[in-house]
């Protein structure tokens, strides 16, 4: 991938054909509309007022859109003229006439020839038909068939010259027709839209043409002229016209190139404005910490911080010492030492007579944090409380007044930390562990428990550069990119299921040496839908193999939280030596004695998830191992297994996963905060995303950028979309 942005048209749009459009009706900030330009050109005659005009009109204003059709259009996500004009084609059909001597088998072609015999129409089944006729093209005869379009018989007559668009079958000298064209349409490129039973292609095209003719003067350029000239971007009216009605592939390509930049750029502007809003001067957010206490703490550690940990700690402490609320994301691979860095931030906050809270996704992980911090802060006069959903009513009643009075310095817990009855004295720092496990609103709810609370979000899931820009563009990012010295890399091997017995023999050897073993599977129980190993069956099998010499335990998502916690505690205490589990162990407690992991059907997990799972081992001083058992069905699956077996670099694997599987699979179908782009692809169009993001940063870095003449339309757009305001 190039770092810069190649300005040539061909390299900027690697895939001209677009997927079906997503639902853009959400009011969520990240559900981004490409166009919302329904404002009057003179809206700033009265400062701060916005008069909505035509682009927000309902599509019901168009001729031919009655109540029934309006409902059908609404189902496609088309409610307004704006929605209709940005309902883009998913592909184009080239309707120019082709020479079949140069066509390949299966290619869609447009041909012109003479009908040499009357057509035959045959009906079969219920409402099914086949229209067949013979077409002479040059000196060759081809059989043309149309399925389920009986009305076309009226357009096919002997000795008539007609133009047919369809799929060419070279071996049979046949064309499976899709449509009959006129001479005029055969010189163009046909836009193909996502349609439905209620709304056909022809209807969508007609409505878009009608809307464009009536409303194109309302399409306003918001990209500054300087940027349009720099990157040879089209005007917005030309972009919409050439996407819907291109005269050539080049015209469509240029239009989509502009649309992608525009979408990324406007998104990046929103992110930069949001980021600046977080960085307003706030004296109450400043942490005047005691440097001597931090030095004492660091000397008390039984290990030296890595250079990466030291660098990240300096970044975080510098943030805390500024009169600006910190909003930082701390990325660190599994076992990189994020917790001790968070401990330094927590201790710094407490030394300034403010409280700190750390929120974990599970009770058992919160308890582990509480125990770890108690050990790290031993002798430093730090009062720690653990507050989770499992906290008894009596303990909770005793704890809440101590939190509200400020007697408790560090509150460790789960979602219970932001419940209504939990009041803090002076919450100076909120730490979110495994932040991707919490929604945006949950993270914000904890932050709002204080008046000027600094935020430190932590994740062990390495985030590729693409997602760092899109999902976390409003945050400062720190990365711990090295493991502590002496930590042995986990040795990973990929084998097929035919070699499972050799893996079991390897497990037996590790158990004989006094180690413990994780066995992971995607399913809990047997399923008819998929052919995969399941936890219950493997649990029974391993009990037969290893008991009574070694005890085998079972852990899965259908167990209660208490059952899960009890199982993990038992495993940590070596009450059983083999734990058969589903992915609930992805974020869990440290079991130093567990040095081996067996993962069945590993090709059904993402690379980043596999990396997270194997991070459960390697917590002790002995050599650790991970065995992937998988039978991938294709080359991509094999490439993924080879990648995770050959690399322990989580950032490399997460980017590889993103490239091979797509962002939806990495972050979850509806990951909290994930932007929903309409035409642009953050992975495939990373070069455009990077440049658009940099240009947005350049503009917002200038003082009073909103008042500069070249940015007037951009500022109007952002104000209209409630991104900025003029006080």
C-alpha cells in the first residue's frame, strides 16, 4: 500500500462496482450521510439560523410516487431526495456493441444482429417461460433465449435488426438474454441499482433522473477549491451526475474517486472537531501529581519497565499534567505490560488527592485487577474498593459512603461503577480495560461520574491503522509495541484434524511435566448447521483419555457468571489440569501454570481473536505452545492459518485479518462506534482515507479556519449537520 495518494484515476478506484447500500436512517453520529446539503445558500444572513430547503423533501413530491410506492422506497432506505440522489449503483453494465470473436465464455456482451426466424415462446411450471429465437451476427448464427420475459415476443420479428444484452456461452454458441436495447441505449453504460420486488430497476432510474433534473442546482460544493484542484476532484453536481449517468467507465471512476475522498474528508472533519472539543482548556482536569511518589513506586517494582512502557507512561503523565481532559487509547499486545502503566496513571491521580476508577468487562477480571493493584500499591497508603454485580448488599451499603466521601482512592469494578447510586467525591481518572467490550454510552457514563474526568481506554486487541483512524480518530493513541525482557514467544503450530492424535500426545507430555492446558472450540454443543467440534463432546472425550490421572473442566458461555468464575478459580488453583472452553476465556484471569493451548476448528476464528486466545498461555516462565487444528476449505483460510502460526505480532495479524476478512468481521457486525461508510472502503481505499484525514487535520489546525473564505461552504455544511456551532 502506498503511503501517499497517487493522483492517477486508475489507481484510486480499485473496485468500481459497489456493494448494496447500507441503512443510513440511524441518527448515531458515526452513521454518516454523504450528502445533507439541504440548506439555503444564505443561511448565515441571520447568525446561527438554518433554513431547511429542498434536498430534505420527501420523495413523495416526485411524480409517480404514491403511498404504496413511498412505503416500498422507504424499505430501501430512500426517504428524501437526498437519500435518492445518493442511492448509488452497485455496478455498471457496458452496453457498447461487442465483437463476439473477442469475447470470452461467460462474459456479458451487447450484440447487434438480424432475427432469421420467428421466435418461439414456451411456458413451463407456474408463471415460468422461455423465449427463443435465432440471431444472425455477421456470418454466424446464435441462439438467444430469454427466461420469464414473455412480453419481449412482441419486440422480436423475423428480419428485424435488434440489439441484445446478455451472457455469452461460447461452447454452445448461445446468448442468455437479459434485455433488448435501442440504438441509443447501446452507446452507454447502464447503472444497476439494488432493487426489490416492489421497486424495479427502471423505476429507480426514472426517479433518480427526475430528482436530479429538479434538484441538481441544490447540490453544493463543500470541499475547498484548493483541495479540489490539488487532487483533481470533480464538483459535487458533476460527481452525482457521473455516478448515475456516466458516459464512460472513466467518468464513473472519476466520480467515485471524488465521492470516496469527500466521504472520508467530511468524516475526518467531524472527528477532528470532536477531538478539539475534548481538548478545551479545563483547569479542573489537571493532575498535579507527586513525581517522588511515582519514582518510589517504579523502584519498588521487581522488574524494569521496557522502553516502550516508559515512553507510553511519559505520554500519559504529560496528558494528566495539562489543563485539558485526557482522552487516550492505550494499545498493547497480550502480555506487554499495560496494567503497570495504568497503575502509574492511577497513582499519579491519587497523589493529587483525586480518585481513580478502573472498569473491567467481567467480575473475575475486576477481582484480578483489585488483587494486582493491592500488591503493587502495598505500603503506599492506597485505599482500594472492589465493586461488582456480585458485591453483597451489605458490603455495598458500607462501601458507597466511603466512595462518596473520598475515603476510597481506587475503585475497581464492572458496570456497577456507573450505576445511579454510586457517587464519587472527585473522580480524576477513569480507566477502561478491554474497552472494545463496552459501548460508547457505557464508557461515557463512567466518565460523567466526575466533572473533569480524564479517560484512559486500554485494549489488548491490536487495532490496524485503518480502524485507528476511523474508530478512534478523536483519541490520542499510545502503543506498547514490545514485550518485557525474558518473556518467551509462544510457539504456534498449525496441523490438520488428521493429526489430532499427535496433538493429544503432546498435551499428555505437557501434563506429565506438571503444566496445565487450555482446549478451545467455537461451539458449545453439536450443531446440524455446521460441522465443527463442540466443547461438550471434546470434554467427554478428554475425560475418557486423561481422567483419573488428570482432571478435566468445562467452561462455556451458557454457564452463569458465578459458574464461570468458580471454574476459572478452580483452574487457576490447579484443581483440574485441562480446561475445555469456548471463547469466554478470550479475556480472563492469568494462569501462570498453563503453558499449552489446543484450538479446534481454528479457521473459524479471526486472526486477532486467535492471537487473543493464545495470549492466555505464556504467562509464566516456561516455554508455551499453541496448536491450531484446522482444515481450511480455500486458499484464504490456509493463508490465515499460516499467518498466525508464523507471527506473534498482534498488529501484523490484525491488519492481515482486516485485509483477508474485512472490517465487519474484525470489529463485529455492529461494533460500537464503527463508522458506516456509504461508498468508501477504509481497507481498500486506505490511501484516500489517509490523505483525507491529513487534509482535515491541516485545516482544523489553523486558527479561525471556519471564517476563511475558502472554508465557508464547508463550515456551513458542518454546522447544518450539528458538528460545529457559532457561539
